[in-house]
């Protein structure tokens, strides 16, 4: 663990020296998500806490006008129990084959919810619905081809391991294949269609379908998405006839260059399997409401005060929390 952290700090410094001696252009970067939260729920066991959710450390390098690369370490929580384990999240090579075609390979950024994340705009506060509910991973090993079909239409076609950046390829060796289409109807309105599928030796194919639209006008923006995952409890756990549906609507308004207000509504639901009395995801099915404000101190520092209400199908787990979130980055 200590070696990973040590390497992640030294790597940008080493690459910076190499950049100064080479012909390209490079820069180091970092991003930190920190918060304090208080749980007002009657059933709360941990009433309040300071928390360091994420630390990203990385470096970008441009070899020439057509070839560039980037590497990012993700330091955060993991299933093994440690709060601060470092993973290679991005190790990506981009090659512009032509003005309309770009090839990406390595540990690459995913295309499933990256556009939604940009419109939501508050990743340091809360993940997008698909990310939070494990419809997919934000990065994975594989290849992606981005093609600009016209001035308004762009597509991505990709093949990935399918297990995300924290997990190796599974024993079956079945990759995830998919595409998305992004249509810029106008400067204010954009629409997106996403689909992926991954075969399994023991179950039906695990499929993801996503529809997304966003509208921007002046200081106001709104995004809406519908997502469906078929034959899986998460993107890396295929199980027949276990489906998950989710909708998310989020909007924000910029009062001025410093202040924004925002609101979001999510709903997640699952199907009833065979003769079960309730849906398979009963404890986590339900709705989420987030309302808050953001203050932007400068280009590198943001503060947010926000409240979150979780109304689950299981009424014993309803929650209400207040968060003070901070993002600082280079």
C-alpha cells in the first residue's frame, strides 16, 4: 500500500523531468474529494464523520498533435476493507488516425455515463445513478474507437474486459462490447443512446441500455436519463432474470460566477424473481432527492452544502443526511 502511494506521488515528478527533456508537452494533475456529513436518521449508527472519499493523482503527456497519453491513480475505498488503496484507474493511449477518427487503448475511460457526469457536474458530491448503482465502471481495460460521423453525430464503438479497473478479466474471458451515439441537435440540446452486452457461460447475456438528454440555456441546465440492466445484479455479476431500472433527473442554475444551486431526483427499481415476495433488490430500491448549493472559490476549489433524502422500499432504512463537500484540484 505504502509503495503504491509513494509511486503515485513520484511518477508525475519523474514524468515531468522527462517532459522537459523531450519534444512533447506534459503536466501533472490531482483531484481530492473531502467531506463532513451528519446523519439525522433515527436508525443512524454513525451520526457524523469527516471523510476523504477520493484522491486522484495523474499525468498527461502530448507526444505530438496526433498522439497523447495519460495515467491516473485512484486512491480510495475498496472491497478489501482499506479506505486508501491505490489503483491504476487510467493508463490510456490516444491516437488520432484522422480528424474524424480517434483510437484509445489501455485502461481507458468509459463512455457509459461520462456525458451524464459532465451535465450533473457534482461528482465530488455524489456519483451518477449508473455509477452509484453499478450499472457499469468508469474505466476498464480495452479499446475504443470514436468516430465523428457528421458535425452533429458522434459514435463510440468499444470492446472491454467488462470487470472494471479494480478487477482482472474473469475466468470465462468474455468481453463487453458496445456503442453509443451522441446527437447534438443544437447548441442547447444533446441526446445520447448507449448499449453494451457481455456473454456469460452460465447465464443469459448481461445487457445495458441507456437513454440520455440534456438541455442548457444561459445559466440553467437539466439532464434526464433512463437506464436498464438485464440479467445482472451489477455490471460484473450476471444472474438470469435479475433486472434493474433507473431514472435520474438533475438540474442546476448558476446565480453568478461563484454560486450555483442544484437539485436531483433518482429512482431505482428491480423485478420480482419467480415466486419471491418482493423484488430482488428490495433493500436498495427506492428514490433519492439531493438539494444543495455550490460556491466556487476559484478554478481549483469548490464547496457545497447539500441535503440528501433516501426513501427506500424497505421503510426501515429511510435516511436523511446533510453534507459539506469540498473538491480541490490542480
